[in-house]
C-alpha cells in the first residue's frame, strides 16, 4: 500500500481527483467503485467540474456502489442512492442504467447480495475502487471482525457506526441498524483501490491501519495485501501514525 500524506482535506481531494480523472481519460469505459460519506464529496465535485469544463465523458463508464442501508427507499434523503444521485450522477453524462447501487428495500436480501456480485462480474470487475474509512476502521460497511474472504452480505451495524452516521439523520433512532455491503474479498478484487481519510476522527483508524497488523479486527488492513492500493490521508488523519516509512510520500511528489 502506497501512502500519500497531504496537508488538508482540499489537497487530499485534489490528489485523488487528479488520479481518478487521469484513469478515466486513459480508460473511458472504466468501471468505478464508488463510496458515499462526507470524505469523497470534494473529489466528486472536482470530477463534476472537470466534466463541465473539460468535457471528460462518462457515457461509457459503469459505476458500482459499495453499500446501502436496509429499509431506506431511493427517495429517502439519507439513502446512499439519493446521495449518489445528488452529489454525482445528476451532474455527469452517465446513463442511469450504468450506475449500480444495492437496494435495501427488496424482499429477498440474500438474492440482492448474489445479484450484486453478478453485476460486478458482468461489468468485468471493478477497475478503480474509491473508499472512505469509518472511525472504527470499517470499509464499506465491513465492521471489525468481518472475514477477509467475505462477499456482498447483510451487515448488522455496530453502535459506534450508527452513532458516527447519525449526523446524516434527524435523530439517531432513524439510522437503520442493517445494511447491504460489498464484502472485503469483493473489494479486494478491484484492480486498483484508493482509500481516502481526512480529519482527527480518523486518526485512530489510520494509526491501526499503518502501524498495526494485517488482521480482520482492522478491516482496512486487507489493503496492505493489495498490489495496487493507495491511501491518501491528510495530516489530521495521520497524526497518530508512528511508522517512519519511505513509502509515506508527501503530496508534492506528484508535481516532481
Ligand atoms: C459510512 C460508509 C462508508 C464510509 C464511512 C465514512 O459508514 N458506509 O463507506 O467510508 O461512512 O464516512 P465519512 O466519509 O462521512 O467519514
């Protein structure tokens, strides 16, 4: 795992946007794996801006989302479907039928999980996966202890994740207690993975990821086994890391 340290959120987003947009330009039919949450919002804004100003097209791109809350319909303002539509898809020229997000309101959730794995296979696998990280180290909704071999599955959210995500809901009681999530193995099979982290609330998770072992208690640590994974984290998120590693690059290396 390559680590790029940036000064702040804006710089983290810029480094990520430069990487993502250059991949899209090089491979206009790329399959992107997308994340929700506050972390990738500025990256998505830069993708939209680049599309509007430079005409980078998404007509032949497929997207697959990581997760969705169980019980929230598409129209619910806190659903991940709603988020993706508002923060990204409505502002690009991507055909709606090329964007895939698991549904959390189907009768048969196990069937939805299998269907989602099939969709990923049908689009030829995920070329570039964008990830955020939860304060407890989860990626997508794979909570600590999730097997590295897991496929798309139904998850019971931990108290800490419900609390962390309650900021997107009117009350904590409104936060669903379950979600559908891509499994860790499914994510790991992506050809390239970019993990984004910003702010002091992620400092423990990033310390565990960099300084800690590869262990199912730290779901993101699976990325250390991946041949083409990059962590882009800002100073606040990196503040507890003690590993002094040559592999930690400052963002200005990209300009060299
Ligand atoms: C949720 C999502 C994750 C996301 C995490 C962090 O739990 N399921 O995919 O990475 O939140 O969110 P944020 O970027 O808002 O800190």
